[in-house]
C-alpha cells in the first residue's frame, strides 16, 4: 500500500518527488524518504511519520540531483521508524518498494551466509542486498535487476536508481500497479497516474510481470521472460490540479459534503430523466440469461456489494453470491456455468479483489467492475467497467465513493430487472424517479449536521457501540460500525436487527449506544420491536428514521433524527450519509487523525 515515485528530470528531482509523494500519501504515512544520484553516488533523506516531517528534513538539508526515487510507507515488515523507511540503499543502488517479498527470509539467510550485513527489519532490504551482490560481482544494472527479479516471489512494485548511472531508472511490477510517465527529455515512474499528473499526461502502464528501463527520453519494456514488449502510451484523464480541502477542516468533511454532487453526476451517467429509464452501457454478459452472479470486494466496497445483492436478487431475481475478496480467492467456490461477476473498488488496485478477479476469470466468469479510476488495473483487466464519478477521494475512510458505488449498483439492479421481465416500464419509471431524487435528499440530510453533531457528543463517550438495520439497511449498519472503528477507534459492531436475541443483546447496558437505521416501511415494526428489547435492558437507543417512524420511536429512544421520507429502494444510499457523518463528528471530538487514521491506508495493494 506504499506509494513509490521516480524521476529522471531536467530540474532538481527532490521537489518533484516530494510533490508526487503528497499525492500518494493516501497509500501510507508511516514514514517517507527520497534518494537522488549525486556526484557519482547516492544521497538520501528519510523521516519517520508523515510527509511533513520529510519536507522539514529536506528544507533543513536540501537534496540536489536530477534523478531520484521517493517513497511514502505503510509498514508491513518492520516498525515505522526512520531506519526502516525507504529508499533502502547501499553505495551502489537505492530501491523503493510497494508490496511484500514473500521469500525474504530465505533470501536473507542466503545473503547473510555470503557476508551481507542487514541494517533494517524490512523485506525490501533483501531485494536491495540481492541486487547489490549482483552488482558487486560485476553485472551491469539492467541485467542485475532482471536477474534479481527472478529470485523474488510475492506482490510488489519496485523502482531503482544506480550510482554512476545518472540517467537510468528501473521499475518492475508483480501484483502491484506501476505507471510510466513520458515527458520532454525527462521520464517518470509512479504508483498511479495521480502522482504523475502534474508532470505529464502521457502514461503507459506496466502489465503483470513487466519491468522497464527508463532513460532521458525513452522507456524499454520487458515481460517476465525478459522479452522486449510494447505498451501503449495513453493520455491520462487524471487532473494535475491540486486537490484541496477548501474551507473544510478535513478532506473527509469536504468529501461528505460532496455526496449530493457525486450522486447526481454518477446517476446521470446511467439514468435518462426524460424517459425515466435506465441506460446501461454494453455489458460483458446478458442480464436476461446470466445464470448466477458473484459479487466481491473489500471493506466498504464489499458492503456496497452486499447492498447490491439485496437489490439485484429482489428486483431481477438473479441468484447472487457476495464474498469478501480475501475469502473468495482462497475458498475457491464452484462457479456457475454461464455466470458472471461484479467487482467493486474505489481505487481499482485492491490486491485481494484483483486476485479474486483472476480466479473468477479462470473459472469462466465474465467480469464487470465498478471503479472510480478508469485507468486502474482492475478496469483494464475487466471485460467491462462502470465508473463512479466520485473524483479524487483523499480521506482514507471512504465516503462519497461508497454512495457512488451504491448508485451504480442500484441502476444495475433496475436495468437487470427490466431485462429479465421482472419489472415493467412503470416499475422502472418509479424506481428511476426515486433515484433521481437521491441527490436532493442527500443535501437535506447534510442540513441535519448540527443534530448529528449533538448525537456524536453522546456516542463519543462510549467504549462500545452497536449499529442495527434490517434488509438492505443491514450492510449500512455494518458500514456505520466500520466508519466509527476506522476513524474514532471506538469498538463498534453492526448487526442485523433480528439477530439481537441470538447473542448481541448480552452486550447491552446503559453505557452502550444502540444506533438504529429504522425508516418506516414493511420492516419497521420488526425493527422497532428489536429496539424496544434493547431499551428494556438499559440500552441507549438512537434512531435514524423518517417522519412516520419518529413518533413511535420517540416513546423509548433517547435520540431520534428524522431523515427525508423515501422508499425502501433508495433508503440504503441515504442512510449511509448520516452514519458516516456521525463517525466523522465523533472522531473530531475524540481528537483523532480523521483523514489518516492509524494503521490504515487508502489503497490496499498487499494481502
């Protein structure tokens, strides 16, 4: 999940590398570092903690040189200290690495037996020492790099520069993304197009197993067998504009307030407001005949897929399996003949979801991905991709990208239902109309900010919190609990409300807030009954409902916040917003780092 960047430039490299790292800090912020080639040798600056610490080091001790590599780290092997910070280097080579070298212990023992002396606890240093040993034997950088790649196993992206070779930068990818940027008399390497966007719009992507040799004005690509290959250069659509917080205190707050616009932009891609019809692009499978769907993702994206399962099964009557990608890839389930898969990801680079994609493809499934990054590895590897128009999401805890994923899945469910004859034109128009109202309802919910902030003041005092929902709101209860855990560090669990009597009710006492998603509708009475059971045992019931549900809930609930009255179909999208907003305000009150919570990173590119 680390971010790596490299440059062969015409100007000083360190400022360019630092700016690119700022765009990659969502990938990790445990430590950071830069190395440049200088006077025939290698110079480094590293710092523990966030990128601002490295910037301070560079201001105090500037780092000259026009060729270099940079890194922002999410720690896997070794504590997040300056000693373990990348780039790792010897007198001959400096390397930055994203991913995990799985056979590092075996290689380390082999190299130590030959006299290598290790300075860090990281798996990355194993590759550095291996490469250094080959250089010490007299190999030139390019063949040494190719030979070292054949010795390491795992998922990784690598960048390397070499002392005495001031216009050479090497990179490789195996299971982790890497892009090459083409400039005028300068070349760039980066974990994604976002990092390179201010430097160039001309991008080429390494494919699985590729490695690349960059010089001043050229890139030579090689596949895993060291055979020269061509990789297309494309014009990236990623903007080089600086993403700022505006007048908001945190990126997460800004992104929460972008819900209405993002939902509107995303829904406009798939809905026709004139005809009230769903207009899906060409899909890799026929929803009218597909035998079964497998949906998979990680984190909040999986919870969006979980909601999608409810919708698709109900509206289209297609059997759907929903699995966390890290489980699916190892469970190796039997896959239906004539089946298809829907994968969901913000970044399109999530390692476990990419591994699941490979498994599903090998099982004969057609792959449709829902992603926020059109040039991502997942989008390129899928048979088709549907885009969420969420724009850059900088806060680690997903907010607007999550509701955009829900919006796309809702459109798919209606489109599938129509294709299979489960919905007629009247049904389609009714559901489309409900979705088109979602952006304005989202704006109404954001106007409840003061009420939600008051609720947060109570939740912030708790050690444990329960979230309850039924039907398609059960995954939203899971999302509320996940958000609260992620950014406030309060222990929280989400449950299907009907499961309360099967264990969770034992946790309830007067110190435990029970946050319920309980709009009026066919499941209201059942959920209200579950909440009364909690209140009878001293639980502090706090409910999100609508005008019709508010009166009966106020008889026993400590707090009731009224949301717009909507149908059951669009309720999950809208109920996601207040639980995210609640988590945000609790985290602010707790004084945690809202945008960059401890131990987390935005794009999980390792297992």
